[in-house]
């Protein structure tokens, strides 16, 4: 019998480790001689999920959280790493064992408008996975689909209706019934309530909680709404640019976040008390491309607590932020290749993609009190860009302004009890802790 085929074959204990993920990577593309660098959607993550718990996975859109969820249930193939389910690595399963894993691990998708086939009746949609796995006989399959309709709060007469006859909330109930059809133990809920009205969201969340208890389910709950996650999840993992930045028990993490990225995400939640002294941390710029992530910490291009090189430790925040934005612009320029036509136009003094760098320098630095040595480095890089050598400009800025956060990947450090881990150089004795740095920044801005 397969080790991954489901609840009927094993007496498992709530609270024991069910899924263990080690160094999991999912990269797309790359590989050929002329190919672009690969997209590093998930870039080496480690975590575990306990039986019966709900682990939340949060982060901005594009951070890799949906890809991670899809890779766990093998809708995507892992590039590297392992996903152990009760000790069996599911990334290597094939044939019947893979089929068993797919039966035991299901997914509920974000958009109930597009995730259901409009040409099938509700009954056919719920029954489809049972038919595909040849589950018992036709009569049993129909009875199971009818039972599931009731379990998710719909009625038996809905069996012969079509998705377009239902509201968004009802359609999501159908999606949940379908995911439950094969009696899975583990369900990935990929933004299951984001597309719904707030009042409907609460009902679906309650339904998911009730079903978890009734059917002993384990959830990975993917979301960008931090309030919803706080309500439903036992533990939370925070993801940025393919990496888990912090993971811990929900209340501990919300009340005592250690990672600068988590701190900035949480600071964006509106505070019920307007007189509260908590400050919002506004992150500059946008996340870098996952094709070209930073060499060091993934968050290093936007981090409000980034460790600077010694000689720039006392430069004003505004000046340092302008340097980071400038580096981002030059970094993007170095990724653009100047085509033959642009080169020709440039040779006769016409447009080139590189020629507006002076404008960028003026926009970023002219209103600031910039020390002479920094001004000199900024201008040297601008000249290199105008010379058509943006890679050299990027290297010049790297040589001058790179610090440990740019150059070295941090480790995951234990920051509190209960398996609370955070990925940051500032958790070592060598550097000042995150808290005073963030406090100074928010006070000064
Ligand atoms: S390692 Fe550096 S850049 Fe990354 S979160 Fe910590 S302080 Fe910020």
C-alpha cells in the first residue's frame, strides 16, 4: 500500500509533523546557451506543517506563495529540494503513488468565477475527481457528491444546476466540496476568500474551520490579507521574493515580529486606535525581478534596516534611500540590451534608452544634502551609463556601496520560543538588533 494514499491507512496524531519541506526550489526557464536567466519563483525554502494545523503563507503578489502551494501538491515539479509527507519524499513519486498523493493533497483556487467549468453541472464538477480516480461505483459517487453539497452548506437540488446560476460565495463552496471529494488530508487554500465580498468571506472562513474539525484536515492557507490570516491560522510564514523571511506562531509573530519585512507588512494594517504610536513603514521601490534577485538577502534593495558599509553608517536616511533607488535604476539599465537601431540613433545624437540618467540623478539627489564623495560616485556611474556601459556603472556602485546584506545570504535564526524563526543578519551578535534601527527610522521619517 502507498505511504501517501490517505487517512484510512494510518493512525496519525494531531500535532505531529505531517509535511517537511527542505531547500525547496522552483525555477522556470534558463538553461540554454541563449536563454535568459531562470525565474527563481521559490528559492530554497524550509518549513514544516503539523497535522491538523493551519499554516498561513503571506506576502505581496508575485512573491512565490502560489507557486510554492502548487509545488507542494505537485501541480508544479520542484527544481530542487524535498517535500516529505510522513517521511516519504513526494517529489520523486511516480505512477500509482503519485496518483495517491494527488488524491490526498488537494487545492482550492482563488477565483470561483473561473475555476469551475461552466458547461458542467454542479454535480458533475464535484463528482469529476471521483470519476477520474474510479472511486467506488456510479451510485456511490453520486451519493458522495450529494453529501458534500450538504457538508458545504448547499442543497441537494443544486446538483443539477450550473455554476453561472450561483453567487461567488456559493461557487467557492462548490470548489471546496470538489476538493473534499477524495477525502484528502491536506488542502492548499490559495487565496480562497480574496475574490469574495467581506460578509461572504466570513461565512467561507467559518465553513473552512468547521470542515477542518469535521474531517481532520490540515491546511496551507495562502493570502495577502493579514487580518484574515490572523483569524484562521495557527502559525504564519512570511514570504518575499521566493524566500521565507519569518515563521512562527500567529499571535507571537503578529505581536513580536522580528524580521524587517514582516515589520513593514504588519505596519500597513490599519490600527483601530488612531492615537496609537505605531508608525507605518513605507517600503521604497518595487521588489526586484525574480530573474535577477539580489545576491545577498532578498529584501536588501528595500529593507529599512539594511546594514550599511561602516563608512556610510551615519549618512542621512533620505540620502541612503536615494542611493538605493539609484542603484535600482542602474541595475535595470544593465538588464536592458541596447539594440542596433538605438545604437545607430545614438551615434547621430538622437534618442537612446540610456540618455535620461541625468534626469534621474537630478530627481533623486537635487533636493538632498549629498556628501561630496557620494555625489562623485553617483556622477561616475551616470557617466558610465551614458557611455553605454551600464554593467560597469552597476559594478562601480556595488564596489562602493555594497554591505553584508547585499553580499551574503542570511541564515534563519531562532528569535523566540515555539519555533519562531527569522531570516536576517541582524539576529547575530555582530550587528545592532532590528528593533532600535526600525524605531529610529520611523521616528525620523
Ligand atoms: S539581512 Fe539585511 S536586508 Fe535582509 S532583512 Fe536583515 S537587515 Fe534587512
